[in-house]
């Protein structure tokens, strides 16, 4: 069985490639390497079941041939940086919406009948209460969130019109080895430059839920295998949450900087870090649990594992100094 993974050189995508290869599938990675990194896949370079094609989904002309013979597509290709929304919103439209439409058209033409879509908790915007379930209103407050909601709507239409079986995975904050965007690497790299002072975007009380990447991939494969015949959306997260201040303290502790770092804050209105940021987001995973899923790690455990992995990957020694 052959599976195509778009964005397979990225953070979650490369971990999905690992899992699928370990399960015995042949995998073709399609990636334009705008944010994906070949080093995320080099440990698999000797596996004959893995092929890697440099391809940009914004140009759909070669996609039908690239998908020929595939049984399913795992679609992780996207621009993952939410803050891009505020300065270059067209990036999210092209990288997330246009690319997804081109992929769906290519799937229709190549007769590929199954799709897994990497969506996001950002489709909910600022929910009235947490944890939020899949039946909550879709009210994104960032162009990134709107692009993911648009992708879901396109996929729903193609599922109804052309019989594509599709699952949309609405990920909370996913953490783990190879992570290169978001709060955790941002704060770690700031401390590498200045281990005495740490600027935190927002007021530090923003609430987030984190899930370890291995748990997220396990949930994704489970939903793909056990989901229904049409379109379904699943929240993917852990069952607790932390604040940004909690994350900063975990990083300081890991780097051996307790009592030596001054936190400074850069809040916007309502204490968020940038336009389109949300103050509180955490997900109900009851629907996923009904399929038999249970995360192995809570938010704090996921963050501790991530911080330790990134210390090595970013070359950070205890004391905060390093090659970064």
C-alpha cells in the first residue's frame, strides 16, 4: 500500500512518515522545502520504501501523476507560522488554501479515495469556554485559522461530491523533536542569545494545551483507520493545559537558569501576543477517545520531552549558552 505525505519533511509530517514506514507502508513525500528540512528524513534515507519528490503544491500540474497509484494522502503541507497572518496574509491563502484545492483536484483526477488533513485548533478562534468540542462554532480570528477552516470546507465538499473519505485532525499545539516554530523554540533561542532576560509575547497568562508529536501521529493514524466513510473532524490534544509562563519556567529549569532570568512581557489588548493570537484554547478529545485513543503524555510531560530534545538539536548547554 502506497501513501503520499505532503509536507513530509516538516515537523509533524516527518514523524508521520516514520510511523507509516514502521507500519510497513511505502511512502512518497511531496515537499517544496520552504519550511521542511531534509535532515528530518535523513535517518530514513536507506529505506527503499521511501521516495522524496521536491514539489510545490501551488503548481498543480504535476500532482495527478505524483499521486498515481497512491491509496491515501496525508496532507501536512502548509505554512505553519500563525504570525505570518498579520503581515503577509496572502502566504496562508496560497500555501494553505490554493495548495489544498490543487491537491483535491489531483486526487479526483488520479482516483485517490482517502485523505488525512492536518487542520488546527485555530479554526475555533477564541472559544467561549474550554475545553472546546468539535461541534463548537468555527470562528477563526487569524488568517491561518481561516485558511485551515477553508481547507476543511473544500475537503467536505469534495467528500460529498466525489466520495473521498476524509478526516480533518484539529491539532492543539503539537510538540516534540524537530519542532522549529512556536513558543518553545522561540523562547529557547531568545535565552541562547540572552540568558539573563526573556521577553514573552503577551502577558504570560495565555492558556494552551500541548500534545506530544508521537501521540498526535498515533491519534491521526487511528482516526484514519477507524473514521467513517465520509468527512469527519477530530480534535487532537491532551486533557490538560498550561500557561505561557509555565512553559517559560520549564525552559528556564531545563537550561539550569533558575533565579537568573528576568521575564519581561509584550502584551497586546487582552494580553495576547500578536494580532490573531487567542487568550485561551484547549480541546475536548472525547470523540477521539471513543475510538480508543488515550494520550500517553500530558502537556507538561510533552513540553519537558520537547525541551530536552531541542536542547540537543539547537546546541544549547545548561546555562543557556550554545551554538544557537
